[in-house]
């Protein structure tokens, strides 16, 4: 169960990042919009692992011999992508003129939110963001099917954790800003890679015995 919770937290980091940016950039954001957006993010994070699981079950017979390597590769890829994106955003911030010497009271890191914090009050935009931030969960569902693990309980945990994390993200966005967002995304990537390594080592150890 701990692994499921850690996976859920990791998968929720993209949606958390959007929530943080929305909390920063949309000053008129109401509680209704934050709750609705969190619900959409959570529902999509529930649906995607289930879809990936059923997709994996269709092809399990063909790839069973290398399933643990595929699971490791998927999780490592997702985690590495999250770490790379967080590092690239940090590097862009460092290259900004006056980023370190800004004399204004406005945090220098607020500007990048303009692109990521599309207006979640718009239902079409919200649907697009919810789908985009849950793509990684599709690959995780696929890895669960390859490992012959059930999906309904993990998917429910992933969706519920995402909902709670996003609600927190909206509030954090108002108070803390992008420094936390980038750190959380990088932490999520490291967690996913670590879980992938654990899966690989467990299967290699079982094969050795």
C-alpha cells in the first residue's frame, strides 16, 4: 500500500504543478473552481491507470518474459521526464535577466506560470489540462497489468490522492509559489524511479532464487 501511495503522489505532481500555478496566477479563483478542477484531475488520474491496465492485459501473453524490465523502463522514463522538466524550468529562471537581483516585491518566478496556468475556470481548458496531466498514469496502469497486480484499488487511491493534492496545490499557489512546485515535481520523479528500481530488483532477485 505504501508503494501505491508513493506512486499516487508522484503521478499527482503534474496536476499539483498546474494547481500551484493557477493559485498564483488567477487572483479571482473561487473555491468552486478549485474544487471542480481538483475533481477533474482526480477522475482522469483514476481513469487512465484503468485504461492502461486493460491495454496491458491485451498484450500480456506476448511480453510476460520481460514485463519487469518494461515496468522499470516506464517508471524510470516518467520519473526522468519529470526531473528533466523541473531542471529545465529552474535553468530558464536562472538565465532570466535580473532574476537574482529583482528589486520588485513581485517574485521573479511568477511569470512562467502564465503558460502553465491556463484558465481552469474554462471547462474546455480544464478538460485538456486534466487529460494532459494524467497521461503518465496510463503507463503506470500498463506496468501494473504486466506485474499481474489489480488496478481498481490503486486507481482509486491515485485519483483520491490527486484530488487532495490539487486542493492543497491551489492553496500553496497563493502562499508559496514556484519554488515548491519545481521541488515537488523533481521529488515525484525521483520517487517513481526509485519504485521502478525496487520492482526490477525484486524480480531479478526472485529469478536468482
